[in-house]
């Protein structure tokens, strides 16, 4: 029996699992959203089982695509493609624009699932070491482009886990210089950096070598429904249609996303509240004496505690808070905490002080 050698060499994604008391635990480990509009909840509850379960889904729902285009001012030169989660989008984009043996450039550390998708597609991953961890520059990406001739350049922006954010002006320079690469800008956390929610999307209409990915898992609180999208120039979007599995786009996830965008101002308000809460957490962690990697532009903060991260993780876990520590040796001193709105984060900081 033959096993694909790239699969054999890879390590499977490990799902966090749900403890029995999941509803009593505050999960600040996966950067999930902390809010769903009551309008969206009511709408989801009103859907019939026939529509959401018994029938195969309808494929992409045009109204959702139209509303996404409207909200983000997307014109005729770009197309929106829906995916069951942005993970799925990233995997498809990588497979569409590279072949085994090609190179992908990313910084270290980068979002783990993207690393896995690149590995299992047989790509040669060239990491850019960034020091300090939140100091990736476009110059470093351009230098690596000239040296390694990558098929793909990928970065999360804001960056998970450091929270660094590169503005559209900088990304535009990269698009101009790295013309032979496909640049994937993963904007899973864009809403917490740019409350216009536009980000680098306008660049897609101008440059056919940029694809943006977005998710409804973070600000929109729909991680469990698995829905995200990509924005690609019409010159390249037909290629992405080949691997796009529209059968996996459920009706409930698309309709929930659509309803969320219809109430987008509620979410914009929440994004502002998260940004304020993030500032409170950064300040509090500094007051405690931890080294904060900042400023963060995501719905999370990375820091170096004065206690060993795994020990602190366990103490917090015993008190009902899940956070994130890292097993990768170069990240061993770091912890990450997701940011919810202020009352939850005040409770978190109080508990943190108690367990130190
Ligand atoms: C940088 C980044 N991109 C993408 C995702 C995945 O999003 P989705 O739930 O849409 O697959 C995550 C989730 O944590 C992430 O951190």
C-alpha cells in the first residue's frame, strides 16, 4: 500500500475536544467571537429541518455573495468565492496555485493549519525568522521572494499569534514586486484592526496576484457553522472554482452569514468594544509584570508570563478559563489569550492575579 509521502511526514491537526462542562468554561484559546446578534440567533432558530438537514445544500447563495460585495465595496474586477471556513479556502488556494516541490514563503511562527496544508501538498516551506516576533517587514518578504522564487507567499494579517498588522500600502508594494507569486493575505482577524472592514480587498481589483481570505468564525461568532470566503481577481478566480466544493457549503451557514451582514452595525460596535477590551488586557498584563507583545491588532494578545506557560495554563484551566500555550520550542515562553468584551476580560485578569 502506498501512502503519500507528504501525508506520512505530517502531523495531524489536534482538535481541542469539548470537556463535559464546556458551557461553564470560558474559552479564550481559539480566538472565537463572543457575540452573535439576537437577530441572527432568532433567524437560525426559525429555519426548518428540511432546509438545513434533509436536502443537499443549494450551492453558493447569490444573495450572500451580493451582500459581501456590497459591504466591502467589491467591484466587477473581483469575485467572491464561498468556502466552508477559511481553512478550506486557504487549502484550496494553495493547491490551485502551486505544485509539489514548489516553494511557499511564510514567517515563523504562522497559523498552524496553513503550515499543514502546505506540507501535505508537498511544498517546500521557507520561513522568515522575525525578531522581535511582531516585526515582519515587506522588505523581508521581498528579499525572500528574490532569493527563493516562491509560488506562494502567505501571511495572516493581523498575524496570529503576534497581532502585527501590515497596512494595505505595504501589501501593495509587495504585490508590485512579487509579480510571479500568488500572495495570500489571510484576513481572519481584519475586523479588529480596521473597523471599516475593508482591509486589503481593494488591492485585489488592481492586482491579480493577491487573494484575500476572510472568515465568519471570529467577529461574527459562527466558528461552529464553518463559513468563510475568498476575494480573487476575475483573471484568476475561474481556476479557484475547480477545487471549490460548493456541496459542503451548508444552507444554515450561508444564511447565518447573510443575516450577520444584514446586522453589520451591531458587529462593528462589538469590534470597537473588543478593541477597547484588548487595550485593557494589554495594560493589565503589563502592570502584572508580563512582557506583552504589542500592540495587537487581533482579538487576542500574545505575552510572556513570569510563570511557566503550561503551569499558568493549568492553573487558569482549573479556574474555568482556557488559554493557549505552545509546544513548539521556539514559542515555549509565550502564551496567548483571546479577547472578549470587557466584563469577561476583567474576570480573567482578576483570576489571573489570584493564581499567580
Ligand atoms: C490566521 C487564521 N486563519 C484562519 C483561521 C481559520 O478560520 P476558519 O474557522 O474560517 O477556518 C484561523 C483560526 O483560528 C486563523 O487563526
